[in-house]
C-alpha cells in the first residue's frame, strides 16, 4: 500500500509500504455491509517516513497517544 495525502495530519514520503493486512467483510443480503482493515500502524508509519506518535494523536487524541508511550 502507499500512504498518500495528509490523511492522518502528517505528510508521507510517497514510498510504497509492504505489510500484512487482514480484511474482514460482513455481508447482508448478498452485499458487503461492512468492512474492517487491520494492519500494524507503526510499520506503516515507519515505512512511510512519518511519526507514529503524531498519527496516533491525530486519530485518538493526545491522551491516547501519551498512554501508548
């Protein structure tokens, strides 16, 4: 995958990142009703040249980012 734009409030380096991803689909009436993507955020950030702490703070707030330390 490639982290693009400033989606998480940080500017990525534009390089492609390689990491395992688990995708869970939920179906209703034969159609996709919900999907979840699970991946290692730290690996994506490291390969994209951005701060994991800055992304955590943008996604979860300052308290959650501090608790992760």
